C-alpha cells in the first residue's frame, strides 16, 4: 500500500511501500510535478530498486528543467539503501530528525 | 520451514509479502530482518517475472536459523543466470549519466549475510539461497532444510 499526497507548493508526503507493484502509480503522480520537489519520506516504510528507479527518473526529469528532487525525513534504513546505491551522492537527502 | 508457490506476475508480489509476514510470525523470526528479506525477495522475484521464460510457479521456502532466516527461491524451467555475478553497476555516476534499472541484484549482497546460486541443467532449475541474521553467526544446520528438487 502506498499513499502520495501534496505537491506544487507543498512537500509531497509519501508513505507505505514503494515497491514494484506501486512504482507505476508513484511515477504517474510525480510526473505531474515541476521545479524543486520535496518528498517527505517520514512515512515511507520500504523502498526497492523499482522505487529507486522512480526517484531517479523523476530527479533527472526535474534537473533537465532546472529543478531537482530533494528527500526529507529519511529513515536510517532508507539512508542505507541510498548509500549502497550511490543515491546519496546524487540526491539531496535530509535524515529523520 | 514455511513454503509457498507464486505465479510469475508482478502483482503476486503482494502475496509474497503476505507470505513473508505470516512466515516470520510462525517461525518467530526477528522482525528487524523483515525489510531486508522483503527487499531481496522482491528483487529476485521481479527478476524472474521480467526475464524468466518459464510459466511454472516460483517456490519460496523460509526456514528459521540461529538469529535469523534462510530463504530459498526456486525457479523451474529456468535458464542459467548467476545472480551473484550481475552486470557491473557504477554507483558513482552523476544523475545525468544514470539509467533506472540494474540496481536490484547489485544491492542484494549488501543487505544479506550470504547468497548462493545453484543451477541444475538436468532439471533446468535455478535455486537461490540467502541468509539473513541479526549477527554474523553461521546458520544452524539443525534447522532441517535439506536439498530440494524443482
């Protein structure tokens, strides 16, 4: 189960599981956003490589038009996944407070 | 040991997750291992769905071992593809040079204690076994998980 809400002038709150079954829906939602998009990951419990693909595709699209994707409230578990994949070098990531 | 078979469809991943949840409960396995086990099984299962040419269901076995679980994914009607030797992924590339995909198999060894690939050409069956524990302690051989055939 994945829930995404917000965007444009407010952070996008994403919660649940971003896995292969939810990747298309997440991509569809994020494809509508532009500029600097902040993704609040406080409720994101799980992320697979399919989810990493969604984030990368979104970030690249935003970069091409002068924007970017930034992630906030990232849990330790997700930080590990971002570190293993090198995403911590290409995305702005703010850990959980 | 807990065992179940799943059809080769991405949406069957929901059933896989439900099976892992129930198996962890019945085996009294450490819950802190769940996300990593979910992660590895999703990567392995979706790899079979995307690239496997067979139609027979994929079987997943989960056994309790000391401090964790040993998980085996068995794919019948398989071609040989050693997932422990995936194509190289350069995780140092800038975003502009990266392409989605290919990361899953690359990440598996990072989140488990060990992973092993076996292929039987005679049976055309691949078997991937990984171990995930809370420590680096070796698995308990008394867990009762012997060799299986497809």
